[in-house]
C-alpha cells in the first residue's frame, strides 16, 4: 500500500466513521427527544387516582398507553372498562391480582438490567421481593391468593453458547419457594420420563392449593399437564396445549392451540372440557394469540394482543367461549389483564 | 513490522524492549474490528429476548427451538470458509464477506417484525460469524512469528472481549434512557458494525505477498489439511470438547444454591467475559513461554476447577465469583490458543482450513457435550452430573498433560 494510498484510505475510514457516529447519534437524540415529549405530554385518556376502584370488581392490568404512565399497573371497573383508568406508580411487565394480593414480574432497568418478582399488597405496597433469572413471561396467583407462580425466559447468554429455556417457579405468598417445576417428577402418557429438553411454563391454579395445570414441552411437543404440589409431580393430560387457564368454575381449561404445528408461531385459543375431554376450538381471527388467557366470567376469555407493526403497543381483546364467537376489542392500550371479582379474596379462578 | 520482528535475533526477542511493539499492526487492527463487531452483535443479542417478548409479543419458546439449528449450520460454514480462504489466498476478503453478512443482518433487523424474519436475520448473523472466524485467525497467525503467537491472540481476544462487555452495557443504558428504544439499540449496533467493516476493508492489510520466487499459486489439497500432526490435535481438542459442558449449566448449578448467583444471574456471563478479558493477554504470554499446546491442555485444569467448585455443596458470593474467574481463565487459556496451535500444525497454504477444522471440532464436540450432559443432569441431578464429568476430565487430563508438549515440538517454526 503506497503512502498516498494509505492516506486516502485513512481519510475514507474517518469519513465513514463520522457518518456512522453522526447518523446513530442523530437517531438516538431524536428518539430521546421523542421520549421526553411523551413524558411531558398529558395522558391521552383521562386518569383517576390509583385507589379509585379499590374494593370494586375490577380489571387490573399493565397500562400500555404511550406516555409517562406506560408500563404502570392500572385498573378499570369491570362494569365499565371504558371508564377513566386508575393508574398507579408501580411498574410491572406481567401482573396478576386478587382482592388481597398482587403478583408482579418486573424488568428492573439500568446499565445492569435485572428481573424481579414482587409480592404486593392490594394497594400495591411492596411486601416481598425475589430475584428472577430472566425476562418475565407469565404470572398467576391461586384463587385464594396463597400461591403465586412465575415463568421467565432464561436466555442462557453464555460466551460460546446461546441456549434458551423457561424457568417456572411456584411460591407461597408470604413464604418461600416451592421449587422450580422442572424438578418435579414428569409422567407423560402414563410413563415416568426424564427428558433433558423439558420446559415448563404457564401455571394456572385450582382452588385446593395443591392442584394446578401448566405446559410441559419435550421433544417439540407441548403437553397440558396436571400438577400436584404435594406429590411434586406433573402428569400429562393431552398434547398440543399451551398456557392453560382454568375457568372460574374449575370445569374447563382455556389454552393456546398451534395453528401451524411445529412452527410455534401462530396460535388460536381453545377450551377443553375436563370431564368430557372435548375441546372447542375458537376463532381469534387472523392474529396469532400468544398469551395466557384470563377468564372474564364463565363464558368469556380475555387476552392481550400486540398491535401489528407497532412494537410495545398492545390491546386486550375478549372472546366468547361458544363456537362461532368473534373477538372484540375490550380495552385499548392494555396488557396482562387480571380479573378481580370479589372484595374478600374470592376472585376469578385464573386471576 | 512483520519483517522487522522476524529479523530480530532470538536473544533480543526474549526480553521485551520498551518502545518496540511486539504485536503486528494487523493483529491490533483485527482486534479493533472484532471489538466494534462485538459491541454491535452483543448489544443486540442482550436485548433480543426483551424485544421479542416485550415489544413484539412473541413467544421465546419457538425462538429457542430454532437456536439449536444455528450451531450445525455454523460448523459447515466454517469449513467452507476455511477452504475458500486458502483457495483464493484472500482470507481478508472471505472474512470481509462474513463481517458484511452480519452487518447486512443488522440492516434487515431494523425492519424485521415477525418471528420468522427475526429468525432469518439472527441466522444470517451467526452464519456471518461462522464465515469470518477462521480467516481472521489465519491472518493473525500469518502476521505473527511463532514465538509470539500466544501474545498476539491474547491481544486480539482481549480487544474482542472488551467489545463483548461494552455491548450489553451500552444496550441496557440506551433502554434505560429510552424504555422502548429497541430500534435505537439496533441503529447504534448497525453503526458499530459499519465502522468495523470499514476498518477491515480500508485499513487492514491483505495477505502479505508470497515469498519471492514462488510465482505459482500453491494448490490447496485436502491431504495437507489432514496432516497427521493436525489430526493428533483434532483428536485432543475433540476429546476435551466432549468434556466441556457449557457455561449455561455451570450458571444453573450455581443458581441452585446461591442467592447471590440468582440475584446476578442475568449478568453472570458479563463476569466470565470480564475475567476472560483480564486474563487473555497474560495467559497468551505464558503460553508463548511454556508452549501453546501445553497451555491449551493446562487451561482445562481451570475448567476442572469450575466443575469442582460448582459441585461443592456450599453457596455464597465467593463460590460464584471463583467459578466465573476460573471459567474466564479457561477461555483465556484455550480459545485463541486453539487457533494459534492449529495454524502451525499445517502448511501455511492451508492454514485457514486447519484453524477452521480445529474450531469446528471444538464447536461440534461442545454441542455433543451439552446434549449429553443435559441428559445426565436430569438423570442424576446437577451435583452428581458435575462430579461425573469432573472425574472424566481429571482422568483425561492425567493422560494428556504429560504428552501435551509433543504438539509444541512438532509445530512449524514459520
């Protein structure tokens, strides 16, 4: 390389670098300015005090209205979900509530980003905190609010290997962990198995503080399993069912059905009658539903749906459980819906 | 500089004289290219789980399923890129193709919104990594006299790992300031990738010209790659790779007993990288002194220490930190050194292929180890599984440690 050639290459490199730095800097500055504007702007819809609907039957959810209150826990009355939202100052990625306790999975941002499970009182005051090992995915409380579950994605971000798995833990509210469900005994189709590729996610509790349902995937097949906290076992009920949610009367399980088996990217919802073993497949329309459904009442499901082409923007939809029901927009700018029906601890089963 | 280093008498080379660089400029430049590229790739992979689940509302389960496929693709690509680099005698431009592919993936990522497109983009990024690694390491090997190879790879891996530490911290800092700033992270990542690519294209010298008088392009023959000396090394690193179970399991084992590990779990890999970063150069220099193949084997003692410490029935911060340091030491003693050793066990004309072969054997061996160890983990439990693999590694090391120096003695002095 001649001296002149080298000089022109150095000039070219410096020019490219300056363009890149200036371009990325300008983009970041623009994004930061937009963020500032968002924080300064008044909320798009009217808001009321955080405790406005305390004690009423209500929907507790993660508010996803763009602005200063994005990501904060909010509530609306069940009888009028379009009423002004009561927005708190507590941020959760996933939230589940009963009348007495709230389970919250949170990404704690910072240069060092960590994840935590929080046990909150009904007024969202923090009672306990436990570290989580990855990105929040699902959380559920038992109907009486004594048990809590959390599912996170553990991105095995190691230097020379990229792996992935879920970690699902059940805890006693006000007490310790009952362990990672991966360590429970697994029975698939009547046989005790110990596959290495198992993943457990999406717990829903029955009302006896012992029985629960969850998803176990092994060999690429997701199974609906019935769990027993005393025996510490998971027993398969049927294949092809993910993210179960037990109905308030305990007779049915709503779950995700893979519409394009194997690919794992396109889901609709179905409802399994536990006595007859019969599944009613529902039509959610063209959008894929990737959420653990929540029962609004014995005949209606709620679920979160990301808006196409708009990262971070989500809505909650409702869908009747009778065949032929059509999905309806239930609540704009919301995520992780949780139905709180009672004032004394009796709530929707899956809430 | 390459020539001036070679021209120095051996006696002079032994002592480090201030003011005279001991590492070729191309090594430092390639290190900076790797640094920029690692900032780019690690910043994106650190936020990818959050982005897929939080912003795009996708399930990570499907993503994880596809992840396994990359490893196999990457192995095939590596061998191909090694042969292409040797045939064309342009390792720089083969490496450039790899860096370029990863850079193109960054551009596409900004527009990708679905799981399928995101999967394609991440695959392209990994393939790019598979393409570039061996040619780049061959360039480092070609520019460095044998007795300084450990130091040269140490310098390169240090710079590389600096990027791997900065990347995630930078990404999370951006998300801290702009909570939904995933696209900003991707744009910043693209900028780093482009600067790295420009540095490689414009300022990294290509292959030094062939020795005078040798006009005919030497043919690349598979027979040369299958040199018996290299085969012996492949056997060695292959067996050791089969006993290298992967960081993920070590972290999970720590998690079982330590609240400290649970609290810091999302950042344990940064701790390992930090240890790697600090130790890469010193251990590279030690390797030059005691023999690189010997260092490669002795580095596995650090891995053995990792298994033993992780299997101990005690928790606490000290155990976690000790494990991360030992794990970092293991990578520092083996990663760059593997390329350094392989590059001297084959004729210079097939050097890239030789390095690619060693790296592929290691990658495939570790993949098999992770699979097998996973089965063992569930069958007998984490602690017993770690004890089993630790005993196996101890037995293998007892056999190979006394023999490790042989590979150093048969290495090409060139």
